[in-house]
C-alpha cells in the first residue's frame, strides 16, 4: 500500500526572489502629477542629470574661459560671422568686452550707462551686424571688426530697449511705452518709423518683449511678429510692409501670464517661448487657448509647480533668461535666486520635452558662440559650460530618483538588491538605494570608483582606483533590505572625470516580504 506523505510545510512557505527592471528616467522631472500617477520613466528628483532620449547623463562641467572683468557679467552677445566664425562679447559694469578668445577679455566699448542689453543679428548688403540696445545709451552695432553707433534720424535710439529682426527689418521697443519703431529693409540706420500700439492693448503697461515664430518651424510667409506687454498681452502681426494695410495685418491679440524680465522670449524650433508667471508659454499653442486654459499651452507643464514657486519668489530679480544650445539639445532657463548672486537653471531636452535641474553654476546670463555654450559669472568671469567633467576644477555633484512604481504588483515586497547599469569614467563614485512607500533618504556616495585600466591621477579620497578618461561598464549589485509596496530608485554621486551615463536599473525582491 502506498501511503500519502504530506509536503514539507517549511518548503511550501519558501519565498522566491524575482528580478525587476526599472528604466532610467528619460521622461524627465515630474512635479505635476501625483506620486501614484507617474510614468515609469519619470523622475521625482533629477539634479545635474540631463535626460537624453535613450539614457540619462550627468551634465558636463564648466571651466574659466575669459577673465579680467571686475563686475558681474550681465550680458553675453554673439556676432554670427558670415564665415561660420562667431565673436563673443560680455557686458560687465559699464564696458563691453571682447571675450572671443580664451584669456583676459579686452574692452571694446566703454562709458556705457548699463550693460543690460537685448540684441539680434541682421544681414544687410553691407555685411552681418550685431545690433544691441539697453534703453539708456544709443544703439550700438558691430560689423565683425569694429563697434559703431548707427545714426537714427527719426526716433531716439537711446530709448530703444528691445530689438527683434523680422522679415529683414529691425523692430525696436521704446522703453516703458507701448510704441514700436522700425527701420527700412536691411537697414541698421536712417529714419525710424513710429508704430504706436496704445490702441491695440487693453490693459496699458509697456512693451517688455519681442519675438517671431512660425507655423512650419522655419522662416517663410506664415511667420508672425509677437509683441508682449508687461501685463501679459500679446499682439501678433503678419505681413511684410507695416506701412501698408494690404500687406500687414493684426492676426490676433492674446492673453498670457505676466512676463518675467525683458529677456522673456526665445525662439525654439520655429515656436516662440515666453517666460511668464504661468510658465513658459508656447506661442503656437497660445493661439488656440485663452489664459484659463493656459496650462495646455505651457512648455513647462510637467514642472509647473516648481516653476511657479521660482516665479513667485524671484520674479523681480535680474537674470531671468532662456537660452537654446542646439548642439546638446538643451533649452536652459536661468533662475536668479534671492541675492542675484546665486542662480540655478531648469533645463529641457528640446527633442523630447523632458526637464531637469542644473545647480552649482552661478550664471547671470547665457550665450552660444561657435557651437559652444557660455555663461557669465558673478565675479567677472565668463565660463564655458558643457566643457569637461569638473566644475571649475571641483566635483560635479548629482542626484536622481525615479518615479514611484509598484513593480511586481500592489503587494509588499522585500527588496534585497539593486544594481544600476552605468557607463562611467574612473572618477565616478555614487550611492544607490531603493526607497519605499514615499519615504526618501539620500544615499551617500559610498560605492567607490572602478579602477581604470590605465594609470591616471590618484583619488584624493580613501577609495581605491584612479582617474582616467576611460569609459567603463558598472553594473555592480548593492544590498538594500527595504520592505514596502511602492519603490523608487535613488542615486547620488560625484563626477570628477569621465562622465556618467545611466541606462537602467535592476532589482531583486521577494513578493510578500520575508517570513
């Protein structure tokens, strides 16, 4: 007779470990949605980590480019050379400096009232010109070799505070008025023509920003000129000759939030972004919505809560400005903090629309020249950003946390181990853990750098390893020991050399937790 033998009870209660994969947060920072309603590729923290389309990377470093200026750099102006060789100028104190070459800047224009310039480039029969105005000094121009003061025979160019090039014509906003002035086709001097807009805008105020945009991401007959007031009204015109009603029309008047600063507009992939207290508004989208639906027209939608906090706290500070750096697919929005000497940035991937934050780059202004990114510092130095893997010789500190996810289903899990899949230089140290159930703790960067295959500089810390430029695969498992339902991978680290690319994460967990 065969007797039934009961299974071992201990064996029936045995827990089995299961692997889970969590993507890198290429969707960018999300401070809009609830923790339980985010996508797996969102992030709740993304500081000094830039979300590319397929991976995330620690941002590049910065290094001194030009010195010799004793005042904060408040403007960076670029002359776009016809031969592809740009020239870069910095405004500090009452002087414009030529900072094209690395080293000490050389004074180019002196005796100015201020250096808070708005500027543009225009091509004429005489060549390419950089045009700059500040609302206090006569308009200045640069032709590739020398600075000049173009003669305006009608209108007072010292009252021009903003400038825009539209359909081969320069347009100027007169300081603290609702008056525009424009010059002839491909002209930088001569008689300016007044174009008053007091009857167009309903809430008064003054013109604070100018810009152009298109519906086809290029330049053509469907381009529009946008005139923005400090009270959040935008008049949009279309046409070629403002002196003729047959070729110049008011396409519409729209309401947006209150603009922030005189550098509140930026051209972005044919669109025009306007920095307002409601976020960065897309002019193409704003044509379709009123202000009550403005969230549907904001480029900053996923970070709107954060942006609104910055706008409310620092909206009157000088230094708000957007800058597009096409080479690295970045839209950088400078955020001036309390004292105007401590700044941070919110940064968007112009291809995917994903956002992150940059810190520890105290910039008063940003600029691009010769396909390189620069910012003006608070101590009279122009720095080149996205340059190397150190912040002026120091560490790049970074932190990221993925969105909260119920990996493995809505049950408690015992997370035993976690590993990132990284491409790192030999100068990258980090900490990693799994936070559970919406309680976060920042990991200390205790995982030592991988030893480089080539001999480099010895680390100044007590960790083993060397520096080098070599890219290494790092997929080391780390113990966690966290028990919970919702999980978020949290990393923090430093980069000293070689960079850091974050591809994905793997975790091992037991469903139900340990018994």
